[in-house]
C-alpha cells in the first residue's frame, strides 16, 4: 500500500510553545477564519513526495542512508497568508542557504524518481492555520520565533480519528 510521505524539520518544544502563543494572539485577528493546526503537527516541509510504495520507500531510504543535517538556525520573523493553499503560516525573509540546498537536493531526488515535482520556490514556513478563506485584514508584525535545525524527518501523513496526523518514519540528526 502506498503512503503519503514528505521530508521535514521538526520543531523544538520551545519553538512550539512560542508558535502556540502566536496562534492564540492571531485567533482574534483571523476573526474565526480557519482551523488551528495542533502543535503536534508543526513542521517545516523540505520536500513533499506524495504517494510512495513500500518498494519505493525502501529504495528512497537506501539512497538517503546518509544525510548531513545542516547546522543552521532561522528566525520565523513574519506571517504570511497564502490564499490558494488557504493557510496562514510563520515564515522568514532570510532562508539559510544550507537549508535551501538540502531542500533542493531532496526535491530533485523526488522529481528524478517519479514523485511530486515542486515548481514553487522553497519557502520555509510553519503552517499555523488551515482552511483560511477570503482573509482581508493585514497580518500583524510579530516578535521573531527562533528555530534551530537539528533533525530531519521522513514523515508519513495519515488520516486519524481527529484529522490528519504526521508520524516520523526515519529521523536523521547531527
Ligand atoms: O501545509 P504545509 O506546507 O505545512 O508542504 C505541504 C505540507 O505542509 C506538503 O506536505 C506537507 C505535509 O502535508 N504538501 C502536501 N500536499 C501537497 C501537494 N499536493 C504538498 N506539497 C505540494 N503539493
């Protein structure tokens, strides 16, 4: 059976707590638009693969038996509303080059092996609200939330009783 997979960076508990605080502040600005993303689902996507069979997953893990996780930190220093995706996210205007390089390598590998092809540029972001439609208000400026990249996960996305859940299939650290 195929699984829906993506590569992402997990958040430390401290970054999660700051983002939970941000969500609470933002809820009134959004005036009830959208659904709050549970903190357990916070992640920074590097590359989305889509559906992957067990055989393809075995080959993928063999190709990525070694991965150098970049030693970088970033600041989530602004909010963005992406109307097509219907999401409000915390993002940055300063993407560390080493993180972009890893995202590009993972995306290239995905495209070369018949998985999802990412045409949109890599924009590091943490989705905070989903299902946000027709937001007219400007989003406020925020106190930057620091985030250190220490690990990368291969994640599987599954539908649980309370909605989508993400579970780590493999974790690379440094
Ligand atoms: O919603 P975010 O960006 O936080 O990045 C997307 C998502 O996280 C990506 O995979 C992550 C986990 O679902 N993703 C999901 N569906 C996608 C699609 N159809 C997708 N990226 C591109 N196309």
